[in-house]
C-alpha cells in the first residue's frame, strides 16, 4: 500500500467523537493492522479528539497518515493550554503513551502525533 493522507475537519464537540473513531478504525483496517491494533487505533483517535476539543479550537483538524502496516494520526490543537493538573490531558497522556508506538506533543506547533504499526511478531 502506498502511503496516503486523509484529512478530516470536524466541530470541536464531543458528539463528533464517533465518526472520528470509525474513520480511524476503517483506515487501520486498510493499513493492515491487527484486530487488536484496530481497536487501539479507535481508542487512540477518541482520546486524541477529546484532548483536542479541550483546547478550544474552532474545529478539530485531524490528519491520518496510512501506509502498509502503519497509521499515524495528527491533531491540530487549539490555543488554550490546559493546566498541569487537568484530568482531560492527564488521562489522555496516560492512555496514549501506553497504547501508541509513538506519542508526541509539540508545544510550539500545538500538534499531537500518535502512531500505531504492526508488531513485527504479528506480521
């Protein structure tokens, strides 16, 4: 599979979490991820989306980068910085760092990058 990028822009409203989850799961299947990884991709997309919404953007702009055996999701965060003890970011960071192969937040660009790939042992 040749690498593809799918862009999605949705209102920053938690009621739009389901379409984000579903698109992530469908793209993970196209990338050839395992059933377990597809479920992880669904959870990762939702947690990233909820965290993004908490930063108060007008819309949540999301890019899915899909290739053979791999998928990355990038969220463009809004301008609001959450307090250090904010439960939204604390919970999201805990889940995302445990589930993702790559988890990085760039404070300067306000971008969250998450990645999952097929484990070599699973391939």
